[in-house]
C-alpha cells in the first residue's frame, strides 16, 4: 500500500470541507489537542464546491494536482432530507456516483496514501433486525424514500474495497448516524435537526401559537454531533487501516424519538406554543438503531457530546450567525449550489 511520508509535512485534503462535517473538522484542528486534533507535521486543506465540481473528472484531477495531498477525507456529497431524496432520486444517484468515482480514481492515480470516506446509516437495509451492524450493509434494499442516495453510497464502500483489492490502495469508510451541529445546511429539504430549528425559529418570529411538524414523531434516531464525528474521523485517518467500515454512533440506549428531539429544540429555543403533528406526512424509516460495538472496541473510552449540550451549542451558533447560514438566503450565497457539499 502507498504510505504518506511521515518524516515531513503531511498534507491532508478534505472534500466538502466547508459543510457540516468539514467545518467541524476545522473546529477540531483549531481547538482539540493531541489524538483528536491537529498535529504539528500536518497541513490541512479544505475544499468547497466553489473550488471544483467533483462531478467532473478534469476539475477533480486539476484541484488534486494543485494540492498534491498525502491523505484525503472525502465528505463531498449530495445530501438532503426525506422530501429532497424522494423528489430528486436520479440527481442523488448521478451526482454521488460521479463525485465518489472521480475522487477515488484521482487518489489512486496520484498515489494518495489514504482515503477515509463517509457513508451513512440511512443506506442500510430497510427490513432487518436491530441493532444494525456493519456486516449487514449490503444484505437487502434500503428504505424506498432514499434508495437513490443509499445505493450510490453503498457503491462508495464497494469501490473503496475494489481499489484496495486491485491496487493495494488504503481506502476505507466510516458510517455516521444522523448528524447535526453548527454550520449545517438550512435550505429547503434539509436534514431533520436544522429543519426543526428553522421551523421553531419561524414559529417564534411569527408569534404562532401552534407549530405543525410533519410525521407522527414516533421514529427513533441516534443523533451524532458533528464535532464528535470530526474527532473520530481525524483519529481514523491516522489509525484505522481496515477495509471494513465502522459505525460512528452514540450508544443504542441514547436513541431518542423525533417527538422528544422536537420538544428539546422547542424548549431550548423558548417556543411556548403547541406542537401539532401532521400524520399525513411520511416518517421515513421508523428505526435505524445502530450497533457501535466495533467503534467501542477501537475507542473504548470516547466521550460523546450529549444531545442536550449539542443542541444548545447548535442553537447558540444559529442565533449568532444570522445572515451567514447556508441555505437561509440563496441570494446571499448561503446555499450550497445544487445541494452539494
């Protein structure tokens, strides 16, 4: 396998570097010492969609040629919530396949020493036993609401293994659960937590006595703070060299209902109205409980941020960054073009 030069400065390139997880990595290398933060012999480069369109091979090759990375954390993806996934299924397949294949191809061609890519627990089989584990990733169809995204990201795991088998490339993946945190994308069709934060803020601003939320609230999720994922990704980049991806998640007993999460955001935001559930809207996958035993074997004592603390920090960031939030006003350049990170 290709191994980066450990005697000199190592250059680490992060695709999707200004999105939710990329900005969390930026935070970690500024604020976290030692194992989960920046080391002295590292130079970090964070790419955004403004630097190159990774769906285009020539642009991908050009930007990687420019920076010549030793390591890559691949975060760039087309992402969105249930509505966005179901209404733009072909876009999610096409854009994610193009980005992932171009990045891995170029990393192989340039001899990049290691690539760590992000998958998602939403790509697991819909009908399965719980908790889900890494070994069943490809054991059945994903939920119909996001099969385009899910199959595209499953191919990222397959492709990483194929490059490893054929060329000896040190390519691997991690599988985070439902993410939230500072610098999330609040555009139409965004993920659950930013969607709720925006909905609560709008209800407060309009002095509404009732806030309507899609679904029944009974779906269960393990919410992962983006800055916790960032710390584990930095560790994995330096220490994890296996082909098998591993799940990054809070423990299964920390799973919470959508209803409880909405009530927490409402309470911490100071919304005092009534929450009304629109049960005509889909809940998406009702359960995705993930087994983090493999991660715990690797990082037994890793301490996750509590959902309470993570939500409070995210809400504080949201309040402090009005006018500079992605997706809130496309005219100000806040929305990432075409939903790409």
